[in-house]
């Protein structure tokens, strides 16, 4: 392909990016800069760009591909800055700028001349990148950029090792002495990218193609605009999220941010990955709560942290809702404006409502139902605790028999709502076909897209299913799982995990905002997935 064709393609992508909401285009000329006729091509990119632009020629070692000489790079930048159509910004690494006197002199003289000569001139971004960790001398480097007269914008980007790195990036923005970009890279870094405007950050980077990010963890323009509502984020924005490990595929950000938009709630809901151990949970959630300006107001808490949430709220002297206490796990953290914390379990009431609505019965009719629960993890626990309390006779089946027995023993013989004793037993997984149940509830990830057994049903073929039986699959991706197909083939009544998911999310939304959840907005957001 000739470079003029490539130029047209690049400009078309820039135009699409601007149409999608980008206000500034970054041209990464790392590879182009070493081609013959590079300067003419780069000038054309800048001149024809549909928005103001940053020109970056990133060297190998700071995440780029440029392997040419500093003098060639300086010549290109000088020609751009002194040209008829100067870019809005050029970006040069602080290390190179400090090291190379000729580069520094050439660029600072060109910038000064440009500033004198015209109203629209180029400004210099000096930048620091570390793809492993927070640089030990980060603050000294920021000071060096602050003290460099030619530097108009300070940029720092480093690989976050935990969510807590974001808090430092956001603090740096808040304390900036010059316009600043402070970003964390990698799976933990999204918070710094999305919340930058809340703390006065100059800009954030997004890609037009998920496969072509210029740094790890960069969101797409579409995600930034349409999921995280970047244009709405500012100082009053309150922060929410989904805490788990992993959380990257959660539907929470799509539906809760759509809900905030629908009721005009100034909130941003983000994925918050926290490694499995309680110490990580405690340190990270504690740091977010203690941060004076973050405005952390709540979270959905998912596997493996539901029991940690209960312990954490107890440790910090918060309030545990009685239902969460009874279940021994919570999935919702609520933080009020004074910083007081509470936790709730919305899985259990959501599952119960979904079951009653699907069967067309009142809650009181759960008493005496024979329910088979498949799985003994967090969701099984909430459902076993709640249905047995309402008088259902529950049998737990699990791959690991010991866990099924432990769960049954924990909830059997407690005082039920009626004043009688709860009935919960465990049975061997291969005995499931030998008994008759009114309801089967899948609480394993079997049948879940991307899970350990996406094509398998948790129920063997010989389990008796007919129109008198209800099959409830808590798995919600996909909506029609192998279990749902199996149940339909036998004429059984089916309930999708999506129903439970939407109900538990609606209850969380109501705890955080005090408003009825806009369920239509939730459903529309899911459709767009
Ligand atoms: P969890 O605590 O990790 O428990 C998973 C359970 O599934 C364990 O009992 C485990 O058995 C069993 N299991 C895992 N892989 C299995 C396999 N390949 N074959 C058979 N059994 C297997 O998870 P959780 O938080 O309870 O979540 C379970 C599922 O519920 C999730 O996959 C999700 O789809 C669904 N869910 C739905 C909603 C909703 O709102 N609809 C909310 C949360 C979760 P062992 O004890 O032998 O390890």
C-alpha cells in the first residue's frame, strides 16, 4: 500500500473517532518517522486532522517503536512546530529531553518562536512511562517537569500493581502545578483513566479499536463515552464499582451506568479487580473509603469477596443487614455521605422474587416445596439460607460432597420464618436422578459462556423433568443455557438467571441512589452488549 493510501485510512479513522466523541487525536508516528518522505506524510496528517492533535514519536523502551536517531526526531518535531500547521501538542519523554541537549535546545527554541509568531501554536507534553511499576523517583520527575519552562503539560503513566495506584494518580492530578495527565496502565488502571476529569486531569486516552491500544488497559472510545459516560464525569461524580476477582466481564458497569444516566445520578460505576485474599480486600476498600476526595459510595461485591465484605463491615463498625448476617455473605456495600458503611445481600431476595414470579406463586407458597440446589458456593449459600427460612425443603448437590454437607449442616434445623425448623440436607451428586423435586436451581458455573463447562448442563439426562417441575438457572450468560434447553425439551417451566441478575442489581441501585431502578434502561443496556 502507498503511504498516501495509508494516510487516507488513518484520517478516516480519526474522523470516525471524532464522530464517536474524541476531541483530540494522537498521531503515533513511531514507525512512520523512519520512512522516506516521512515529514511530508506527518505534516499532511496534522494539516488534515479533523481535530486538534498530539504528535508522539515514542522511543523503544518507553512503550514505542521509534528506533531512529534523536537528531532525526528533533528535525521532524522542529519542522512541525515551525510549519504552517503546527500540531496542538508534541509529546517527548522527559528522559530523552533531559539527556539530549540538542533535542532540548532545538525544541524549546522552536516552541518559543512558534508562540511568538502565531495564536495557535504547539505546546510541549513531557512524559514519563513505566510499564512495570510506579517509578521510585516519580515525584522528583514530576518536579523536574514542573520546573522545565518549555513544558506545558506533565504526563505520567505507570503500570498499576493494585487499585490503590489509581488513588495516587488522582491525588497527583488534584495537586498539579501545571496541566497534567496521570494515568495507570494495566487491568487495575481504568479508574484513573475514567475519573481523570473529576480531579482536573487534562485528558484521557482511548482507542478506536480494542486490538490497537497504545498502552495496556486503555478503554475504547465507545466504552469511555457510552458505558462510563466520560463527558458527564466531574468533581461531583460519586464512585461505585463491582469488586471481585475477576471482574472484567461483569455486566454491572453497563447496566448501572445506564441507570445513572436514566435518573441523572452523578455516578460512575467501574470494574474494581481485587485479588482473592482478605488482606487485599481490606487494604483496597479501606483506602477507597479513607480517600477524602474520591467520593466512593458503594459497590457490588462478587466472588470471592462476599464473605470478606461482611467481615470488613463488622471490623469497621458498620451495619450488617440482618438478612446478610443470617446468610453469612453480602453482595452490596453502601457508603453514606458521612462515610458510614452498611452491607446487604440482594442475591437472596432477587432469587426468591425471580422464583416466585416465574412459578406464579406467593412467597408463602414456598413452604413445603422440594428444592434441589446444585452447587455449594456463594450463590447457593444465599438461596439455601433464604428458601429454607421460608419453609422449602432443600437438598444440596455439589461436586465436592464435603462442601454440600457443610452448607446443609450450617442451615439445617435453624428457626424458620414459621417458627418451625429449617430442613436442609446434602446428597451425593450422582443420586440426583433418584428423587423427585419441584424445583432445580443451578448455582454452579456449568453452562456459563467462558466458564469451565460452557456446553454442559449440570443435570444428568435421566433426571425426571416435566411440566410440574421448575428449572431455575442462575447462570445468565448466555440467557438460554444448556440447562434451560434441556428443561424446555421436557416441558418444564424455566427461569433465567438474567431475571435474578436484574432484580439484585435493581435492589443495589435503590440502596445507592434512593431511587427506583430504571429497569427499562437496564434491559436496554444489556441488549446493547
Ligand atoms: P462459587 O462460590 O465459586 O461456587 C461455585 C460452585 O459451583 C461450587 O459449589 C463449585 O463446586 C461448583 N462448580 C464450579 N465449577 C464446576 C464444574 N465445572 N462442575 C460442577 N460444579 C462446579 O460461585 P458463585 O458465586 O456461587 O456463583 C456460581 C454461579 O452463579 C456463577 O457462575 C454465576 O453464573 C451465577 N450467578 C448468578 C447471579 C445472578 O444474579 N443471576 C449472581 C451471581 C452468580 P466445588 O465446591 O466442588 O468447587
